C-alpha cells in the first residue's frame, strides 16, 4: 500500500509440527486441546479470548499461557470473513528511532499475537502533522488503531480516527480509550531522594512543546518542586533527541542547579555527553535524571537514574482495551493508568561541597 512508514509485522504462528514419512505436517491445535490441557470447558477458553471480563483472572492467565505454549490461535480469520473485518490492527508510532518505542511495539505485538490479531506498524517519522494523514490512510485496512504517544492536534486526530475503534497510549483525549503510564509518584520519589542528598536547586529540561507526555512530566516536576520548597530552573522546550539533550546540557550550565530532570532517557544521555565534553563530573558536580528506562540508561557511564515504564503491561492493556472496543462499540471509553517505578543508579548523588 502507499502508506508512508508502514510495516506489516503481523505475527505468524502455528501448532506443533508432526514429522510424517518424508515430510513435515502441521497439526492444528484446537480450542478443545487447550480446554483439555487446562481442565476447563471449551466455552471458558473462548471467553478467555473474546470476553476476558467474564473469566477469573488466574484462570484466564493459565489459559493464555497454555494456549501460547501449545501454539493455539483463535480463528480470527474465519470470524473476520463472517463479519467483514480484516483481522488486523494498526499501530502508529511518532518516531520508531526513539529507543522506547521498539520495546512498546514488541509488547503490543506479543499481546496482539495472543489475541490472534495481525499488526500493521506505521511510523510518522517524527512529523506530528503526518500522523493524522497516516491514520486516514489506514481507514478500511484495519479493524482498530493503537496510537502510541501521538503528537498531532486533538481535532486533527479525531477527524482522522472518525468511527474507527482506537486506543491511545500515553495520551488522553476526551471520548477515547487510553492507557497511561503515570510517572508522577516515581518522579516525586526521585525528587525527594535528591532533596535528602542535599539538592535544593534543580533544573527541568522540557521536551517538545507539542508533546502531551512532556507537559505531564513537566507539571509533575514543577508540582514536586513547589511542594518541596526547591528552586526550579525551567529550561526548554527542547527537541526529544540526543542533540536536544546536548543543547539542554549547555543550558544547564548557565544555572546554579545541582541536579536536572530530563524529559526522557535519550535527552538525559545527551546531557551526560555534553557535561562530559565540558569536563563536568556526574554525579560529582551535577546529578542527572531521565525517564522511561530504555536500554541505554543502563549502558551509559554513569548508569542513569530514571523511571522504569511498565512497557509490557502498557502493550497488553492497549490490545485488551482495543479488543473490547472493537467487540463492544457501544460501551464507553475506558481509561487505565499504570505506575512507573523509580530506578536509582549512578548518575544521582550528593551535590559537591562548596
């Protein structure tokens, strides 16, 4: 198709392979096989996939785990033929080069596979204005959408989505289902940790001006600083990139802040690089805090104090919500919140003694 930045990452899955004489043969795993293995009825297995709210959570998890191990996939293609559906969901990401997003894509892909959805990945390539156009192009090709941290204007998104079932990840728009990683408690906890170590002036490195997530994180840090009586140097907005972080690192050194909250880990790594280039030690002269806990947060030296996002749960919750929205279009939108957790590492420490 002509959709820019689109990749078909539909999951392939099949049952165990029997080795017959001279060739291999795929043995179909049925709903009855899973039911027998779990010691439940076939109708319970069916509801575990189609109506999970009607099945005890521990039973549902046992069914899903057993089904995955056996290679069972609900026959969504047959249902799609009967209902006119495609059996495919669209996943739109703002910039696939952001290290947080591949983790989220994998989580969505895994959850979608368990529910027998194929996934069409679409990358907006860092262009917020392109998101709504890409969504419009997906109309008629997918049964529903998951939009990960979309940055387009709410009006443009609504016009593009129209009546297509949709779930937002890390973005709230009235009338749409969403799954949010709430970092407020974790960021405040890290802030309290900095305060206990003696930091009384900190900086906030803001992310993109059109980012809902950046606005939420900035509000959290500002609120914490106000409550804690900490002086806050508000810097930015900056581009959510390594180079944006380097620019923020230079700006940081124009202040007397002894610690800095960066919008995300990529920017925090840029701050670390710029401070190192200028001979500023971390955490000796400045403490640096990121957010998301992507792989590079543990790879850099010093390792990055940050907030760990529950990526797997975000992906599975988004697929579950979308599944419900597709099957029950008249139900009102559901919004779920999952907490981030603080990860204290080497980039934060007591401020230097004057």
